[in-house]
């Protein structure tokens, strides 16, 4: 990132009028000396005053929080589409016949494990109504997956959580995931337990704050 101090210049209107005198070959020596000394005193003061202002403006332009609605819009417009695995329907509390009778489409964006602040992969998915005749993506709820993948005995093993979340950010269901990638075991968790509350708060903070500077991917 280029420093805000690179090539920084004071506005022309703030530079002393003595600059013109200094450049005049016909200016008297005493005038040049007087003007030159004034410039030495004024210029550092101007630069000192301008730099903090520019720095504050640069920092204030960066958002410190992000709403879940913003992430929903990003997922719907740029996310990759897949389907929620049917084997987690009941565990995540998905019981509506109109949803469980067929594939439940989701659109997802994610953050790679190697760049995340907690060294875990995070997948933000928006479940979409599968029987929408208007062909407009109507979000139903969110599914948040967070897990770390490590190697055990030459096999990639994942460990983490999946949360079903309302569109306004309230936890609805939670399951744990552990085992070989793509074939891990799931266990339903008590959403009122201290462990789940702590993990869910961490995930909420990640999406609304910690992930802002990170690159979003659709894989």
C-alpha cells in the first residue's frame, strides 16, 4: 500500500507568497534573506498541520463493521451455487417439506484458512427457496461453516461447526463436524451451551468485523 505521505504536497494556496520573491533574480539581497527565513519557519508548520489531517481522513474511510445483509447481497450476486447436503437437513432443523423434498440451493462465499485471522476456513452460505417461480433468489436463512483442516496419518481431517442462522443473525441450530474431509461425523449441539455461544459469537464477529480486510472467494 502506498503511504499517504508519498508525494504529499501542500495546496498551492497555503504556500507562502515569498516563493515568488526567492525566484526573482532582481530581488534585493536583504529581501531574499528576510523572505527565506520566514519560509523556513512557515513551511514546517504547514506540513505538520496537513499530514495529521490527511492521515485521519485516510483511516476514517475504511469501514470498521459490516452488516450481515451486505454479506447476503454479496453471496447472492457473486457466490457460487451448490446444494445443501441432505444428510444434514434434520440436524440443522430443516423440516419444511417444500425444502426437504428436493435439493436445497445455496449460494456461498468463503475465506481461505491460510488468510483467516483464526486460521480456519469460513463459508458463508445463503439458502435459497428452491421453488421460486419468479426466478428471483429469495433467501430463507444462512448456513455458516467454520473448520480447520489438518493432516492426520496422511489423511485430511476437518474439525469445526455448522450453524443455521436467521437472516437477522440469530442462531437457530448448530452441529459439530469432525472426521475425514467429505465424510466427517456430525453431532447436534445445544445452542444454549457455553461452547456453542462462544463459537457463534466468534463467527459473528468474524463476518461483521475481522473479515473486512480479507479477500472473499467463491470457492
